[in-house]
C-alpha cells in the first residue's frame, strides 16, 4: 500500500478512534472518519495479545491486501483494529468482515 494511503501518526490514530464512527465485526473493529484529502487512508492496529511479531505482521499483511482493493472506490480515514479471533478464522472470513466495514462507512468515488 502506498504511503499516501496509510495512516502513520499516532495522533491521527487517536483522532479517528475518538471521533470516528465504530463498526464492529466478529474479527475486527473499524473506525471511520471523513477526510478532506479525497483519498482513502488506512491504519492497521494489531495488539501484542494476538501473538508474536511474525503473527501480527501476517495479520497486517492480510488486512493491507484486502484494503488495497478499496483504494479506488472509497474516500476517508479508516483504522482497522484486529481482534483475537482473527487467528482462528480464514482469510475469506477476514475479507468479509472488512468488506462490511467498508460497506457501512466511507464515501464512494464517482
């Protein structure tokens, strides 16, 4: 995912989580907040409770791969927080959960 489509600063994460709209799924939480950049930005948070560094990076890579397909269709800031159940489910289940987050939130490009 290109740098322009990532949320990198802790302050940005905190603003989106505190003032954004929350969508809960069985595998992750999604926070959405509109932005003025007319682009999609995604931040991913995976807690140490999920597993070791290798496991957390795998989950982040999977979420990035799914979010990459929404870059051209959605606008806004999203923070996706993985829940512990993400390890016991398949990639397809994660894809459906993230699809629900993007379907309920965000402006669509014309």
